[in-house]
C-alpha cells in the first residue's frame, strides 16, 4: 500500500479525475481517495514516479508521503 498527497482536490469531480488517472497506471489494483485529507491510497505494485506523473498530468500536484 502506498499513500500520496494530492494538492488542489476540492470536489467529487477532482477525486474522480485522480482516481481515473491512478487506475490507469500499470500495477494499480485499487485507488482510494480521501478528499478531506487530500490523499490517495494505492493498492498494488505500481511505479511511484508513474503514479505521480499520471496525477500531475491530470492537473493535480502530487508527492509521495513520508
């Protein structure tokens, strides 16, 4: 399981966009969005850089949480 911080998500549409972007990355089994915290929890074995790039390309700044 991997958690990423995603900035600028403010509504259900944002969450749906990020979910679609994350689920399009190879190795992702499931993506759970916590809109209130601005986080996405990813289940599977994806490449972290590919996840961040996909979310960034969807218009939302993302980074790995420590």
